[in-house]
């Protein structure tokens, strides 16, 4: 097997990165581009042996990294961010070839955000703390001790963005990590290993194991020396990981799927509401936070649907490397079949396709809007993870809230309303980790991020990330001479 592949003009090492060395596997798997189905690379296919080696490397590197002064760790994270910025164009081009998301988003939004993730958590480390407090003269001091080797498992829809969001706080806190990227988008994780090594991160602090979930992933999460597992992906995989973690009660962070609502009230700015709704086709609908259920007040539903269909029909679907493209391909033929299955079953059950409802050419799915769907139907209850939206109507605020909360998920919710009091009332009743009012996808790393119900366990962002990646400790110290007088 060759050690490298050239993707979008960039040489990418196709082996694992373990203990500061490139390591091959006897077996490989083929990574394809969703843009044209072309084989991009033969990637090392890790299993138990590579998982063991990576956790051993992370365990060996842990004491020295945990003892490295915070400021030095922060400086190294800033150096990684510098490396990401220096190679931003390459990272963007490789990510687009690998997962099919828009090149312009990778260049202008996603990759700058990757660098920002490292900088943010490096800086947050400086302020991490809790004021000491006193109990009958005894001083209470709270500290955040690094937990040990962490396993980070990420999905394909935003590979480097999600990996860096976990890596940055885990490393800043003084942990060592093993990252397993998704098998449908493994490439930028390998470039990041190069960047981290160039930045001077000591061997074994960051390890990357490539491979399939059922092989490399399951071996990593079951490893007895792992102290934290952070997972972003689907609910069924989360159940398997939680079962593996249960044996040793390894703490878990789970960022999972969603079926989030966009509630459009009659008092909303309808143009804004239509904008928000059409925006849900971003990344061909492969966004965990996407508001895929449009819930529209009956009195404006007809007008909303007309304007939505007009706007959505103008979206350009095609090659994600083109500046004019709005919607790219679906990640994989298997995902495309899954999406089509959901839509065909919905149509068979009586839904109407106001827009789309079928596959496009190649690995593209036509942006779709379905009406006439029942709340308890599969298309309303299950995450499709493609450019497929449903539209339901309501007449009262109570009905809107019931529909919005009427799934097993609770990742996010978006409201379009011109009435601030209504916004506050409804927000208070919604089951969601994030609520956006008259906006969407405004994200700040200081804010908690995560899902309610089956959309996840725990929160990431700011101190919440450090709380997860650390063993938080309280030290109680008696006043001097306390024993003599006590
Ligand atoms: P997935 O669950 O199929 O895979 C995610 C990762 O888990 C991959 O790296 C995979 O190799 C690994 N994996 C699979 N089986 C495993 C096992 N038994 N043990 C350990 N690891 C295993 O998810 P996906 O299809 O890659 O991603 C899409 C899903 O991710 C959607 O449900 C989406 O909503 C969710 N997602 C959630 C967020 C969030 O922040 N809440 C963000 C992005 C994506």
C-alpha cells in the first residue's frame, strides 16, 4: 500500500499517527469522493492492535503532558492554530474533495473556525478557575485535573471542525488523545497530525487511528485505559458506545442526531422565516442542527410555502468546488439510498412533494419539501440527514409547542416571530439544547452546546468542555494552627 495519496493537489499520509510515528496496517479501506465517486485513497484500516498501540502511546505521554505548564500547553495550541491557518487552503480543498461540503464554506467559515477552536480553548485555560471559598475558616479550592487518555470519535459531516472542537479542550486540559475520524472522511485528520507535529506537540499526545467504526472505533471505546470518550454521531452508534463504556463507567460526552423544528408564527417577518427555512438545505441537509421540520401557523402557511418554493427552486445544486453552488452532493451512495427510502415511504403514505422528492444525477438528492405528513409518521420522527424538509401547520401556540416537542430528539429549535413575549414564552416550553430566535446557527464557544433527550448527553463549550475532560477536584485546607485550637 502506498503511504500517501495526492488529493486536490495535496499529499496526504494514509497511515495512522501513533506515538509520533506513521504506522501502516496490513488491511486498508477505500475512501471515495462524493463529488464524482472517484477513489481518493487507500486508508490504513486499524483494529485492536492499532487501538492498543495508540492508547499505550497516549498513556505513556500523559504524565509529562499533564505536568507541562498551562501556558506552554496553550502556546502549543496556538502554534497548531497557526499551522491550520497556514494550510487553510489545502485543508479546505481536501475536506471538500473528501466530504463534498462547499469549498467556499470550508475556506471562509469552517477552517478559520477550526483554528479558532484551538485558540479559544488555549485562552479559556488561562481563565479557568473558581473563586476559593471558606467553610468555618477552612479554604475550599476547586481545580481541574486532566483525566488521562481520551478517545474522540467523530462523524463525516464536519470532520475537522468537530474533531478540533473536542481536541482543543482535551489537550488544553492536559489530556492525551486518540482521534478516530469517520471512515467516509478520514483525510483532514491526517493533515492535522502533521500540523500538530510541526507545531511541536510531543509524540503520543495526539494519536490518529484510521478505520471502521465496528473495528477501530469499538476497540478504542472498550479499552480499559481510556478515561474519557467523546462521541459525535448517530444515536444507534451512541448506544453501542455507551454499552462498551458501561463496563468501567468511563465518562461519556454524546453529541447526537436531531429532528429540530423551525416554528413560524403569523407575526413573523415572512421573508426572514423563508430565508431561515431555505438555509436548512445547507451542506445538503447533512447538519445535525438542521431545522428539518417546518411548523407554520395556518394563516400564513400558503404564502410561506409559495415563497419558500420560489426561493428554493433558485438554489444551485452541483459541484461543491464551484463558487456559485449552494447545495453539494450526498456523502455516500448508501446515504443517498437511505434518504430516498425515507422519501419514498413518506410519499407512499400519502405525503405530497411540493419540491423534489427524488434523486438527482450522480450522488445528488433534489432539495425536497414534503407536506401532508402526520406527526407520528417516520418522516417526521426520524432523522433523514439529507436535503429533506417537512411542513406541518398549527393554529395555536400550544399546538406549535406540542408538535415541536413531539419527537425523541431535542438538539435545537428555531423560532420566527415578531413578538418578543411570545418568543420568551415558547422558548421556555421547548425541549432543546439551543434555541435561536429570528436567527440560525449563531454559535459562540462560550455557550453550552448539546442536546436534550436522545440528542445527547452533556454539554460542550467553555467551562463545560473542561468539566468533561477533567477530574474536577475540591481541596479543603484547614487554617494554620486549627488543630491546636480545635
Ligand atoms: P455514525 O454514528 O455512523 O458514525 C460516527 C462515528 O462513529 C464514525 O467515526 C464511526 O466510524 C464511529 N463508529 C461507528 N460504529 C462505532 C462503534 N461501534 N464503536 C465506536 N465507534 C463507532 O454517524 P455518522 O453517520 O458518521 O454521522 C451522522 C450522525 O452524526 C447524525 O446522526 C448527526 O445528527 C450526528 N451529528 C451530531 C452532531 C452534534 O453535535 N449533535 C454533529 C454532527 C453530526
